[in-house]
């Protein structure tokens, strides 16, 4: 549907790639609507807050996988850079990489909310 195609356009994702893997807009939409409940972003924020590098690595890795499965390209790439910076043994990276993930995640949630309107 135009709605799902517009969603991917708005988040810098690849609708055609997604449709090849999941050839039904209603199925894609069902998975997208479940995404906000995925706990990996909250886990990442909590690990960052408590300066838990290993926890942040695992959460970022999970978030990257979920985002990749859903074709959320910008979020996948932001999470991938963070995963690389957190790969053990390493210290917690500066805010920039986290902020990029935050912004990409926020955009995805905004556009998912728009799907529901």
C-alpha cells in the first residue's frame, strides 16, 4: 500500500527490499506496529545510563538485528556503528553515536505513529 511505501520513504528505508522478503503490506505493518514494544532500545538506554558497556553492546546488537529485519535502514546503520564502538573490550563511547541512534529511533516511532492515524 502507499501507506507502507511512504513509511519506508520517510525513514530512509528500502520498501522494495522489505517487500521482497515479506511480500505482504499487512504483514509488514503488523511487524512494524510491534516494533515500539521491542525492549532492546530501552535496554540500551538503561545500559548507557548505568555505564554498562557489555549490556549496551548486547542491546545495540539486538536493536541492530531487529531494525535490519524490518528494513529500518537508518536505524540499522546507526546501531551498527554503535555496536562497532562497543565491541569488547572497550569503554563506553561518547554521546554522538548514542544520539544518532536516539534520533533514528525517534524518527521510526514517529512514522509508526503516523501509520496508525
